C-alpha cells in the first residue's frame, strides 16, 4: 500500500497483532506491537531471526520515551533531545510493560524515533510502541525499497507500506550513553563525528562484546546471496571466464566487468550510503558469480559503509 493512504489500515493491523513493514529514513522496518509478545514472536519467525537478537523499539515522538521507561540518564536524554527524530538508537532500561522477547531477555532496550513522516504517523496511529528490526531475512541485505521487502519476506508480512527508497540507506547508529563515556555499539547513518560534536569523545566498540548484544555487529551479516569480496582499490577485471560484478565508490573500474554499480560519481559518502544496499540488491540480481567491492573513504558515514561491506564479505570467507 502507498505509505500515505495506507496508514490507518496498517495501524489497525499492528493493533490486532499483525506485521507491517514500513519505511524509515534508514531502512525498511518489520514492525509489530511491542507490547504484544505473540506479535513480536511473529517477527522472529518471519525473519528466521535467532531469539538472542534483540529488537529496536520505535516511538512516534521523543516525548514518549520517558512515558514508556521513566527517567533516563541525563546523557541519554541529551542525545534523544539532540538527535530525535533521527538515525540514532539509544540504550535504556527495559520497562516492565515491554515483554522480554523484544529485548531477547536483556534488561536493556534499544529505542529510537525515526525521522520519517509515514513511520511516525503509523506508530502514532497504532498508539503503541513498535518493535521493528530491518525487514529482511536474518543475515541478508537490508531493504531500502518496498520491493526488497516483498522479495525477501513475501507473504510472511501482512502489509508493506511503500514510501519509496529510504533517505539514509544504512541502519541507525546504536549508542549506549548510560555510562561515563558514550559507546557506539553499531556504526550507522549518524556519523561518529556528528555524535562527538554534540557530546564529546565517544568510544567505538561495534562487536567488541563476546555476547552478541548487537548481532548487526556479528562478523558475518548484511550479506548478498552472491559471494562478495572486498579489494583494497579498484582492480581490473580478472580476464578469465567468470562473470563478476564490481561495486565502485566513485570511478568506474577499468576492464570487462559483467556488471558495475557506482555508489556516487560525485564522491559523496551520504549518497553512497543511500545507494549501498540498493546497489548490492541489484548486483545480487544479475547472476554474477562474485561481487567485488572497493572500500570507501573511512570517514563520516563511510565508516558504517565499510563496516557493512566487511561483514558482508565475512559471510563468504
Ligand atoms: O535503522 C535501524 O536501526 C533499523 C530501522 C528499521 O529502525 N532497524 C534495525 O534493526 O537495524 P535490526 O534489528 O536490524 O538491528 C538492531 C540491532 C541489532 O544488532 C541488535 O542486536 C541491536 O540492535 N540491539 C537491540 N537491542 C539491543 C540492546 N538492548 N543492547 C544492544 N544492542 C541491541
Ligand atoms: Mg538488520
């Protein structure tokens, strides 16, 4: 359904325990009523997601946070105030009304307010917090278009709201700001530099925890079905009979590639992030035997892009 005219019906599907895929500014989410453990269980089934991988709870307004969880640490409140609505997920204590399945039994909960009108209208109309992981099967490419959701999850979803391609194209930055110094648990659409400008130095520890506290930080994740390899710079096509695709940052590679995607001819990292998963979905659909990728400059949102590329490649090692 179109994201604007479908809101009321999608909200009623959420209220009655159904699954609604919806656009956010980052990627499409697969939403269920976060207060309804049975509805949330359907998310894990639809995604074939391991039960140890906690979900992000989405709110319509920053003001809903303290209504849901009570008072939060000052640094968490400051980040919410500064960056919501927006692509930052914050860690708070799980309130008793949120069933443990949402947080995979953790006593903490990840929460954010998406910067997308349809997403916020949907959550507001449903009148409940919405638990939503990215709307893809576990470990696979995140969806940045409604078609990606339909192709990946199909009939497991009750409604897909189509809001066109997502603006950021890469998931939210996850920050635990409960301690002395904020810790980035997952690199994402909000660059570390922007966080530091607002709150001073932060630690970056994606995947440092032995526990899979943020499986978006598992070594192997975000993978296309086609084997993917990261090379250190543009390399010429191998010249053998294997059909390979190349994912370039700004310049078309030399040589005879079966398929080429350029993330940003202007060399703009924000544009590259927005196109990353879309380009990988397209290369995946060309039937090439291998996708070769060059990393992007490792600054700003480029760090999150490189993080996703490394994890996609790790699946094939
Ligand atoms: O941009 C996004 O964050 C998208 C949109 C739909 O909002 N959502 C998303 O969800 O990327 P998902 O499920 O694909 O990734 C959520 C990540 C997982 O890596 C999960 O482990 C982590 O958040 N997470 C959830 N609860 C957590 C918690 N209490 N502590 C640490 N990490 C948590
Ligand atoms: Mg995901």
